């Protein structure tokens, strides 16, 4: 496995968490989610985001609202459902635990060198 494959897998593992966190800030359009991910240096294409949003919606974590647009077709704005907010809270705890575990493991490795 190349380093690029490992890096890609690491990013994929946290993508759903990051998307839920972004949507938790308030109702948001998919292209704005992509913009937030780009700002965070998580490069995601529409072909990855839309299926993920659909899966999150089908799992009951998101809802959406159609909003008319003055410059084209209606836009779908996403927001967290109650279940999505609960899931995000659990993922927040998991993230804290993972950060601690990774820092602990990597600090031990650094001290051994």
C-alpha cells in the first residue's frame, strides 16, 4: 500500500463525521458543504458528497428542505435530524477518544527513538 492510499483511507474515515459537524451549524446547501470541506483541506468531489448525503438521509440522520432559487432550479438544503444530532454527539466523544489514543500511541513511538 502506498502512502497516498493510507492517507485517502484516513480521510474517508472521518468524512461522515466532518459532514455532520458542518451541517450541525445550520441548514446548508451541498455546494456550501463542499466549500467548507475544501477550506478544511478535505478535498471531496460532488460524486462523493451526494451519495454520502443520500445515505445519511436514508439512515435518518439528515432532513432536507427545497428552497426556490432566483438563478435556477430549487436547491436542497440539509439539516440534522434529532437522530443526526445524537449521532454527532456520540461521534464527538469517539473523536476525543481517538485523538487521545493516536496521540498516546505516536508519543510513545517518538519517545522510543
